[in-house]
C-alpha cells in the first residue's frame, strides 16, 4: 500500500477525504490530530453524542485543547433538551 504522503504530495491539486473509523476510545482523534500536523485538513465529527454541547456522555469527545489544534466541524452544536 502506498504511503499517504506519496499520494498527497503527488496530487497537490486534488482534494482528499480520509475516513478514520473505529469504536469509541480507539485513538481516532489522536490519529487524526497527528496526521493533521503533517497534512492540512479539518476534522468532521460524525459521532451523534459529540454533537451535543457539554461533557460527552458515552463518547470520547475531543478536548477543547485538541479542538484548538485542528479545526473540528459538527461538534458541540446542539443543546440538551
């Protein structure tokens, strides 16, 4: 399998989408933040529980510090009703 850096560096005019999938607390956030240090991208959250404001319940929501390191989307949007 080709390295991500070879694919990205050889196709600078293309937009890439990388999906990191796995169960809760399996280091998806850490992996994506580490990758963002080398490649410019933003994180799009797809965990429904992380979309709610406040402390995550049944989720490993990224911390405020992690969210400052790389732009996150679809996180802390909804109020609990």
